[in-house]
């Protein structure tokens, strides 16, 4: 199964991007190419540095797991500070739905698996940062987090 392709399609749809949206994106070129014609501005970054004014969506695809846990958590916290109330954070990545040792052939989910978190951890970080998270699992190792920033 092409897990990157599965999450890419779900991430693009989950962003629900419109021509009025300003999107900060970190991840692969395939998702960027799909998002670009749908939005007013698509800022490609390696992280949440130098965000564009009027930011409405932050989208990370296959990016979070390539950072150490402290940086992953810090990025989710930074997203909450950068997005306005009702702003959207979409994270499509490898996330373990149960212990990695219980997953047959975890390498099927791609490379850079050293820092993969559990779905529960990512969801808890998003909630603690002030997001209302909705996490969609695609089997034992792939998930898409769709999180709306709360009012406070």
C-alpha cells in the first residue's frame, strides 16, 4: 500500500482550502502541487518559520516524524500561537495506533521512523495547545490529525 499517497489525498481534502486561504505548508511536493491552485497563498517552509500574514491553515505532511519529540510538540504549540481562532492544523504522518513492537513490518510506513509518536500523544499535544483535534487512523501506522484552533 502507498501510505504516503493515502495520507496525501486525505491531507489535501482535510485542508478544505479555498481561494481565500493562506496556507503554511511543510512536506512533500505532491501535496503542495495539489494545494497551490486552491489557495490565495501557499508558503512552503521547513517548519513554522516566517509565517505569512493572514495565515488560516497550517499543513504538515510527512514532516513531523522527522523531528525529535520536543520539536514536534513545540511545532504544535507554535501552530496554536500562529493560527487565529478557528484556524486549521492538518498533520498527515506516520503515527502509531498501538505499540510499535506490535506492528508487523513497521518499515512499510516509510523511512524516518525513529521519532514517530503515538496517535494518543499527538492528539494530547494538540488538545493541550488549544486545538479541538479530530484524529483519523488508517491502520496501525498512518493517521491524519485535523485540528481546529479554539477561541481562547
